[in-house]
C-alpha cells in the first residue's frame, strides 16, 4: 500500500487531469520584460566602462594609472547608461529594432564618452583624434545591439517567453469574442492558456478556437497555485451579475489581478491604477504581489538574510551543541506549512521536542508545560530562537523575512476548530509570502492560537500588512522584532 506523502501539494488532488497536466507546463514564471531590460542595461554598462577605460588608456601619453582610470571608467559607464535611459533607448519595443535604436545609442553614448575623455586630466589628444577614438569605440555597442541583443530579444518575444499568461472563467460567446479580439491586436502580449467553466455543451464547448477548457471553476484554485499565471479574466455575460459576484468572492484569495472581459475594449488588460474619479471596470481586483513588488521584496530578503546568517553563525553552532547535549536526535527538523498562494512549504526549525514526539505536519499545537518539549526546546520556543534556521528558507525563496506567519496546512485552534471556518478572509493572508516575523508578531500576537478571537486579531493584523506593504514597513518590523521577543506570555 502506497503511503501518501505529507509534503505533497493537496491542490494537485483537487484538479482535473487536464488542469494538472497543463499546470506542469507552466511551472516556470514568464520572463519579465523589466528584468530583460535591466540585464541589457547592465551589459551596456560593462561595455561602456570598458570603452572609457581603453579610451583613456589610448589617449594618455604620460604614465598610465589603471586603478584611477577604473573609477573614471565606472562613473563614465554609469553616465552613459543614464543618458540612454533619458533618451528612452531602454524600451522593449525599441530594443527589437536596431536601426531605430542606433541613432539614439550613438548620440547618447558618444556625447557622454567624448565629454568624459575631453575633461579627463590625463588625456591629451587633438580634437580630431579624440573624435575618431570615440567613433571607433562606439562601434562596439552598436555591433553588440545589432548582432546579439536585438536578435535575442526578438527570439524571446517570438517564442512567447515574455507573454503574460491568463486563464478565462467562462467559455461561451464572450470567451470567443475576447480571444478573437486579442488576435486582432498585433501589439498584444497576453496569452490565454486555458478556460475553466462549470457549463458544458454549446454554452461552453471543450475548445474555444484553439484554447482548451481544462476544468470547472473549482479547479482554478489548484491550477493557479501550481502554475505561474499572471491574471484571471472573467468572460461571462454581463447579465450574470450574481455569478460574477460569487466568482469574485471565491477567488479573491489568489494574489492575481481579476479582470472583467467586457470592459476592456482595447484588450490590453493593464493593471495601471488610474487617477481618482476615473473608473477602471476592467480591473475588478488588484493583484497584491506583482513583479516589481516581488523583485523589491526578494532583494530585501536576500540582503538581510545573508547578513543575518553570517553574523549569527556562532549562535547557530552553540544552539546545535545544546540541542545535541540535551536529547538524542538531529539538530534540525522540517515542518509542513502553508506558503504563498497556499502552496505547501517545508520550513526548517531547531528541534525543540523529543525525537519521538516531533510533529512534522504541525497538527497538534504546543500548550504550556507540554511534555513533548525538551528543556532546551522550551527556552528556544519562548525566545523564538527555534525559528532562526528559517533564514535558510528565506534564501531558498520559501519564506520572506517579514510577512504573515505560516500556519499548518489544516490549521486548527486548541478546540480543533479549523482556521478557515472561523475567519471568512483567512485564506487572503496567503496573498503575500509568509515571513519569519510580521506585523502581528510585533504586536504580541505570538505562539499557539487557542480561541477564535485570537485568530481574528492575528488575521486582521496580517491583512493590514498585506494592504499596506512597503520596504520601509518591512524594515520597521524587523527593527521592532527583537523588542517584541521579550513578551513571552503566549510563547511556549
């Protein structure tokens, strides 16, 4: 008899075979156009710095200073990239057209390089030699963009690696109209991956043009949590107001923007927030964790987690030694929790229980004086030092430094009441990655949850954080966390 894996994703069991198969094809996120532009700008920066360095080297008749020139080259490269940015060279559509890009590239980069070399104290060359040197050096980025960058960007675009991925709710006539409209729009960057609909027959066929219907409405949650998609579009008749309201309530837990197809006549489906008083009926629900927010939060997490692991390495060694001396068994253990978008994650902790009593699925909450907890484990839990290994989870991308604390998959109170049954918006707390610490924790809401009111307070704090997230708020919470750890009333 096959024993089920406790760390398997339960949503895969709730999808149709077609939805499960397609989700496997979209495990990787699409390539971000902003990320591609950033990579090209960094490549240009390196090339420009080399140009400035060799330009100064070739035009300096006196003794050459390599290190001083390196600083000059880096500053000049930065100025050249800034000039191209102001000339709007780093637009995705322009990067695909080298002939349209070259005049701006040569003018912007050439002028900055010429000025930098002209004012360099070591450079001594007649104006004609200086101009010819600059023109010769500028051939390098021109050739790079024409022969490498533009073909690469065109190939990436042609293969659909940067296309936004969307799924449709509803597969009737509105879905056909939408798909046909997208195909007529040559500038469209949206790809309809699949259709979900409870209806069948002529009202919702198994295939709309070449887009397959792969499941019912209930299959969408599992699909969106296992596949990397960018948005949900409701393609139902506008008269179906009750059904649309039901679907909005059902899928508001997803960290994805939800659009209404009938109100996007340009078929762009952008998430831009308009000025007050300007209606945006296409966008029913704003996505809570878009690409820019992901990049910012990830950079913040990687920087601080790496520094923290380096500084806390001696403390890790002391805790590991204390655990091994206190009771037999490994130093670390894994525990299954609910992560971003309710995907199961395996978090690392210092072992605080006797080996035979460890709870890898976090089914039974720890109570005061719990006999399962070891002597050193009690101290670790009260001080939250048992959570320190989760810095490794942060580097792996399972957790963030700051966010709603991850709960068990089927989290329950001390009275065995399911969290999701007690608080209507409980699932919405998974619209940002969970964290080691959070807004609730610095307000004293730590430890096990024994009653519904404690859960409601914690969820209210988590939702406030999600709606008000910023890098500065994360920094504020991190700085407040050590002080909050002195409050151990609910930590045991």
